[in-house]
C-alpha cells in the first residue's frame, strides 16, 4: 500500500489516497505513483533540490531530463530508450494533478500547475487495415485454432469487438447479464460512463455458438480454460492473451499493417464514418466524452478523402 512508503514529495501519500477515494482505477493510481516517483528521483538525484525551492527553470530541466536516455526509471535503472512526447506528457500531467491537489489542500507550492506546460505532440496517423483484411483477421480463429472451444471463443471475441467498437478492457470484463435478448449490451466504460453498444446479427450468431458449447457457469462472457471443474472459471481472459492472438493471426495472414484489439475498435469507427454515419452517433457508441476526441480518432481515410474530392470538387466536370 502507498501509505507504508516514504516520499520526499509533500503529501504524496494523501494525494494517492485522494485519487483512490475518487474512484480512480488501480492501474491509474499505480501509473500516477510511478510518474511522481520519477519526478522525486529527478529532485534527489539530478538537480539535488528541495521541492519547495523549485522554479520554472527547473521545469525546463525536468523536460530535458525526461527526454534523455540518461534518466533513471521509477525502479532506479538507467532508461534504455527515449520517451515519446505522449509518454512525457502523461508524466507531466501527473505532476500537474499533484500540484493542483497541494493547492486545494492549502499547501505552499513553489510553482503552480499551470506552469507545467505539456509538449507539442507529433501527429501520428493511425493505420486501419483494409476491410477485407479485417474480415480475414476476424475469421482467423476458425482457420488456425485446433481446439474447438477456443476456435469458437476467439471468433466470438473478435466478432464482438468489431461489431460493437468496445474497448478491450470492456470486452474482457463483459458479463453475461450485460447482454439482452435483442443484442444490446450495457457497458460501464472508462471513467464510469454508461452507454449501450450493439451486436450485429453475425456477431450474435457466433456468440451464441460459443456459449452453447460452454460447460461452466462463469459470470463472464469469455473465460480461459474449459469444463465445469476448471478452477479458473470465474477469472477473466488476460489482455495480453488476446493481443498476442491477434498479432499471431496477423502474421499468419501476412497482413503487413500492425493490428491490435484497438485496431478493431478504430476500424469499427472508421468504416462507420466512411459509410456516412453521423460523428455524434459514433461518439456515443465509442463512449467518448467529447466530439473532438471522436473527430481526431476517426480520421478520414485516403479512400474517403478521395470520394469526397471526386464528389464535391467545384471543377470536377
């Protein structure tokens, strides 16, 4: 527990307890603690400065420190690779959150949260496989798996991912009770936000085929192992397993674009957009809080851009 640890940063124990009490996930709490430990190591080992003596120039040094391969990791090892701007901004965001907490607690701080400026991030264009490649990937378990139940389960998982656009964490936490008899699934998503997602008739068929062959009474929709006496029957499949399987199917199919569970979610949104779906509807299905997130997430593909150009250019004739 964080409470048993000793920190140089003031009120860090209380900060971690505060975000825990605000229903942050254990993974988020762990990441914030790790990122603030990186800042603490910077103070102790690099600039050798007390927290209350920090100034804005030290923030510039900290950004340079994070960008360096000479920095220490949270486990006090030398880093092996340079952090991306996204990773650096995540660490800086943890520091901003911590500083805001200190101010809320009326604790004297040498710098404000607003003084911590995030880096400008490089724009990464996400790649989505062609539709035929996605279909081959979704159908891959039937081709490459030998165990009949694993074949049915993995096919049902991939069909469900692409049919609904849900996150991998939502898929693996899915319980049978969340699905009604119309193919509608109730989701408690990221940030405890509630929404419905919907199975296609095709996905419903494969899910029913899988559930019909299940011998256990686990509450989860997708489970590891098999048989009523399996001690893992009430445990979830791991995200690592599913990501590994998707990677393996891609390799066996010779698909040269990297594909992950997130790619199926991204493909779901992209192909809905290409077929004319309203961005606001896609936002609801994805569980995004802001439409801006959806419009950045669902970029117009080259094919879609070409269609728009041909259809709307004023001198097309």
